C-alpha cells in the first residue's frame, strides 16, 4: 500500500495525477509549442539564471551560458520529435482473411504516455540535467505530468528555473499540474513510492541510484526507473596513433579531463597506452595551460581530495601531471588536473582501489606491455560504462593493418560494455542529436535499453497499446487511415503471412 | 557476487556465455535460416510431439496441432523480422559543422544483442509459450544464446522439443550453446542470478513472476526481466449491442471462456452489462454445446474447484450457467464452463474476493445500473490487464451517438490500464502479427513497455549502442553508408538543427 504523504506532497501528487488525462490528450503541436515556450523563456532569462548558477555551483560563466543554450536546443529538438511521431512506432496490420493462422483481425499499435513521472535532477549540469534538462524535456514531450526533485546543490536556481518554466507552460495553455518542483530527498522517495507515479528518472551517484532503483522495483506495483549513474569511460590509444599525433591526443585528453573540473559522467578516467610510449611526456608538456577550477561543493571537493591522495599513494602509481587541490576560506575546493601513470601489472594488483570513479579532474594512464590482449582488459577491469574510446592512426582506421583483427575484437569488447564507442575523439561534450546514445550496462545506468540524451529518450515514458478492430471514431489519430498528422505508419499488408520464412529455406 | 553453480549448471551457463560473441556475430540471414529450420523441424515432428503433449497437458489434439502451426509461424515471422532490420532502429547523424551547439560529430546508433537469456516457459501453451515459443523465438532472433527452464507440467515434451530444436540449430551451423534446456525451478533461479545472464523472460503466475522479477532486480548487476503474469480481461457490453446481437455475443463469450478449459491469460474474466439486459438469458441459451475439458493438471484443477466454490458462495452471486468440475480416478479435473452474475453493488461489496483471476472456465457478469460512470469502474476494480474489450452497436461504432463521449472516456480508461483494447471481439486467440501488443501494466506484466507477442518482442533482448566518428571498417553493417543489407536507416541531415522548434513559435 502507498504510505501516507504529507499534505503538501499529497497535493503535488494529486495535481499531477489529475493533470495526466488532460495533458495526455493535448494535441502534439500544442505540447510542442509549450516546450518551445519553455526553451525561449530560459534563454530570455539567461543572465539572471546564470548568475545564480555561478554562485551555487562554481561553474564558469562560459560553461553555464553554453549550457542554457544546450538546454534550450534539446527542448526544441523534443518539440519537433514529438510532432514528427517516429517514436510512436505506429503499426497497422489490416484485417487479413488469408492469414496463415486463420482470419487476422485489424490490429493497430501505438504508444501512450505512462502518467506522472518523478525526475531526480543532477548537480553537475544545473541546467541540462536539472529542472528543465533532458529528462524533463523527454517526460513533457511524452505527455506525462512531471515532478522534479530539485538537487540540493542549486536550490535557488531550481526555484528560479521552475518559475520560468511554470509561467511558460501556463502561458501555452498546459493544464495545472503539468510540472511541479519539490525539494528534499525524503520527499522525493515518498513521491517515488506513490502508486500514482508511473516512472522515475535520475542522474547521480551509483549509491543513490541503486537505492532509488530498488525502491521503484520493490513497490507493490513496480515501475520503470531510469538512473544514469557512474562511469569511468576507458580509452585505448594505439602506438601508431601516438606516433602520428601525440601532442594532439595529449591536449584533447587534458581538455576533456579538466573541463568543468572533471565533474562529468563522461570524463575519461583511464587511458590504456603502450608501455614506453611518448604519451606521458606529451601530456606533461601539454599540462601548463589549465587554470584551477572550483569543484561543485565542499563535500565533492573533500571526497576528490581523498580519492586523489589514495590513488597517488597506491603502489606503482607515478604522477605525470601533479595537479592539486586547495581549499579557500569558504571551504570550497579549487583543483588543477592530476594525471598519473601505472604499469598494467601495478593496475592489476591495485585494481580494486584504482578502478573506481574519481569524480573530479584526475585520470589514470595504464601502460600496457606489447602483446597484451587489449579486448580482454575490458571485462577484466570494468563493468558497464557510458562510453569507451579508441584512438587509431589514419592507416589503422582503414581496417587493413596487421593489427586490424585485434582492433575489431577491442571494438566488439567495448560495444559489449558501453553505450557509445568513440573513435579519435573525447567522450565529454555529449552531442544532443537524434542518434545519440547516453546509457550503458550497469552501473553506468539502471536500464541499458534506454538513453537519457537523444530523441530515443522520449520512449522511456511511454508504453505500447494495441487496438483490435477499433472503429475509426475510437482510434488514436496516429493509427487512423486518414492519418491527419502524417506520422510514419508501418503497414503489414494482408496476404503476406503465407510466405513468412520462405526465403530462408 | 554470483553464487556457485552446480557443475552441470556451470557448464550450461559457461556454454551460453562462450556462444554469445559467435552467435551475436552470425549474419542475419544465417540466423533466419536456423530459426526457419527449427520451425520446419517442429512441423515435421508434429505428430510425435502432439501425442506427448496430449498426454502431459490434457489439451485437445485440434488445439495442440494448431499450436504447433502457430509456433512455426511465429518463428518464421521472427526470421523475416530480424533480416528486415526495422527493429535495429538504425539512426545516422552525419557530421554537421553548422550544428546549433558547435560542430556535431558523426554519430550512428543501432541495437546489439544483450547476451545469454533465460526463459521460464509456461504450462498452458506447451508449444507457443514453451521451449521454442514466442519468447524463445525473440531471444534467438535477437542473437542471444538461450537457456530455457522447462515447465514441470510437460517435461517429456520439453525434452523432445529441445532435441528437435538442437538438431535443427546445429544443422544450420549455429554455435554450440546457442540453445540449452534445464529442468527445475531452483536451477532456473540459480541461472537467473548468474552474472553472465543478461535478461530473463517468464510466462506464468503473479506470485512466481514477482519472485523472479525481484531476484532479477536485486542482483549485484540488475537485469531486465520480462514476466507475463495474470490478467482478468474486463469486457464492457452496451445495451445497444445486446439489443442488436445478444445471441452472437453470448456465443462468442462462452467460446472464449471455455476454450482450452479457460486456462488462457486472455480469458474474459468479467463482463459488465446493463442491469436487466437480455445477456444472461442469451448466455444460458447458448450454454448447451460445451463439452467438458480436462484441466492441465490436478493442482490447477483443485485450485479452480476452490475458486469456483468461493465465487458461487459469495453474497449476491447467482449462477447463469452452473457448469461444474468432476475428478477422474487419476485425480485429473474435467470442467464445463461456469458463468455467474452479480449486481454492481454486490460486486463492490465482495470485490476483494471476486476480482482476482479464476484460472479455468469461469467468468462473472456484473450487472450495472443505468447512469453508472463506466470509465470509473476500471480503476475502481482493476489493476493492469493484458486486454480490455468493448462491444458496441453498429450505430455506436460511428462515434456519433448520444453516449459517444461516455464511450470515448471508457476507451481512454481501458487504454490506460491494458495493453490491447478490443472492439466487438474476444481477447483469446492472440494474433501473431507485427502490430500485436501482448502486455500491460502490473500485474499483467512486470514491464509494460514490452510485448511478448508481435515483432516488437525482439527489442526486449537488445540494447542500443552509438558509434561516434567510427571509420567504416569498424562500424556494424547496419550503420554503414553502403548499407549492404538494405536495412532502414533514419538519417538526420546536417544543417537542420538551427531550425529545431522554429515552427512552434
């Protein structure tokens, strides 16, 4: 049974539940208009919002200004997506008197919104993965009422963003209760347990993500829970790539490790390079240019300081770029990037201590002896990850070098354990595009069939429903023969079932 | 940590894990050929298999013979599906120097098989939801090694089917370990807990499904678990429909309730009809023709007898068709259909006792006073269901009668709580077609974003992976520009991001 909510939370959940049928019934163009209104309003209020965010998070003005643009762009992408209707996966099987198993009825299938969703927002993207971030955009695009649990790291920004969004949604005529903000982890847990809530989304740590996923799974009626958790994003660099462009790789690496003070779920945490290569020297040479950057909050800073000391103190670990962290009078930590190197056998000996995520600007170069089976290192050292990267030389990229099979095996191993495989690039800076995949096997996410970036993210908040022999007057628009919105419809013609499989005999 | 398996189970799981990369790498046409070979082999061995099935399950020769055809047809449908490649949802975002957020890399996304899967088979469909049933077809089509846990209700048939399938798969060149059969619930649980297993499928009771879903969710690395559990499949019949064709509705209803002795997850368990209508008399008139049918096993028969007595003994319940159950000397139960009626207020008073599934040939007519808000009955009495049905008159089907809004509200309420909404038909006899949806909110399934019938079922056993700036030599075939297999590719042209959302201002 649902536990009793406080009067305030009861009102929030009741409003969301009451809004569900009306919001689900909004026309796609009207929902798109409302989502674009939110995007425009965020950009119109950019200066005020960024000023609050700088104070609450320590992230730079450039980064935060760009993040508002990113957030607006992804809202606009979802507005187009929800109208274009690919994600509905509309299927029509017309009645078929010649069906292989007897008369086939007319069956038509589309996707409907799940109902109210709670989204637990993240600290490290105060716009793009917070109140009106990617998960929220997907929930609203799907037609589900949204309750956001604000992150404690930026409460004032959360309230300010919510005020902007609430006004924009109301101005666009969306029902009251379409979007609401709550504060406090216990409040979030209580809402997640409520029977009226139909899904949860989360971006944050493995520990908290697991706690919430377990709550969602153990409810009397379990619900889907989409958590994006930890990732260490292994990188493999071939000797030929280093011979070709060591300085370029080193510079890209340090930029990726140090951006946003390394507080990104896609930060490259490990770089596997041939023992004795020029990469460490190239990294050392590139390290002069990185200014110190404040970490998000004192707790994260202290935790980074501890993790950094433990790594530096592990047997076999040598500093490549010493970096460091200092604390100001307010207790805030300011860091410059740290890079260490460790031989493969040393890494193997200390894998338990070293292979865990270090949240902050630190990365580990693992020096691999010639002849090592690179593909086997993935399952040996890592669970699921958001990304895996391979740096090849131009010649290796042709797939025709002597080591091509070894590289193909490595790509297969990466594909098995990550959501995105990159070549000759860096995993930070996740592009907001239709084909993006931001996910991966546990513990990268709680649900590796889904993504939290890219247009497929909308599918997390919908479920399929089929209609059998439905009169046109009772069909969802997307399934009608006249298809007024022109959404894609996959039609399985009558008569074809008799030949199913025949071409494979 | 994974618990230690017995040597036999360890060998099974190790074989499946070893087969995973090789099976995933098979060409789609070769996998299709293997699946069609299984279908052909089942049909070639139909007589022998049906003879065993009749003895073990008590189902009729006609039903079982048809079920083999259904099983073969659905294997062949998946063979075509896996080659056609729609389910890969292949997406290509070419590099875009004019992207709204700066240069967009080339990103391409497809779906890869999850790895080894365990499928717990069902008792009531000894072919279509058992060893080589729909879930198994989807697992093999996806390219995942399959371990089937045999149902204890038909062990000999399971072994015989497995022998046929194993020979066919080996003959088609599939790797050893592609398919294996195990017996025993504890063995199934042990395999489900093993870290090498990447998903589970199940068809059966709510109690066992919940147990297994909880195990899958609480593993150190949780995995998706697709359980198809209980359903009572509410039906609503309007007065106008009864006036139009009471005898036809009554006959269809009794056929649906009594087929396979009512032991179907889509059996209509409740029929809501206007109080005082001609439906009960019509049902009584149609009831003469139904012979007794053996229930699957003595345990199910005793449980049905108990449930039937409890329902007949509830306050306000009156028999429409008395039906009955008798036990033979072997302890097997033989039943004829039972139909009872109860007024809405009586149903409300005894809802806890009456609204649970009765597995067997029994259904309840609920007599609804004029003026009742039909849509509100769904959330009042039911959780998630596989199906919900509405019988309308020809005039009501136009959507232009005085009660059209009431009917639309009822369709919306059904859509909210079921996976398939039927009009003027019966929910048993699930068509095996591309647009089919066999699922629904908890407790109809453990995961209502999925289906266990229809081509979308394959997606349960795959996960998305994106490739960023990958050289063609390292891309999966489905993502290459030359697209050798001609699978559908959704391409997002460069330059379009600048106008995202613009049409909604």
